[in-house]
């Protein structure tokens, strides 16, 4: 996983293995809520998306 942060945009480049692991975490209802939310944030963070937009998608 590589993370590039500039101003109010986030750019995350996920490898296939990382994406699969995050999808498992996001779908696992027995995990702590904060882990599920963090996984969803990363999964909904494609190239150069505004931070405000990501926080809206998260809920």
C-alpha cells in the first residue's frame, strides 16, 4: 500500500492483496467497528478524492 497526501486530497494505491484483505475486514461484522470503518474509508479512497467526500461515503 502506498499513501500520498497533499492538502485536502488523498491518493491511495492498493495492491490486489491489500484490497481483498480490506474487503474481508469491511464485511466482517464481528470485528470492532473502528476497524470496519477504517477499512471502508481506505476502500472508498480512489485516486485524488477529496477528504470531505470520503467522510460522506464512509457512513
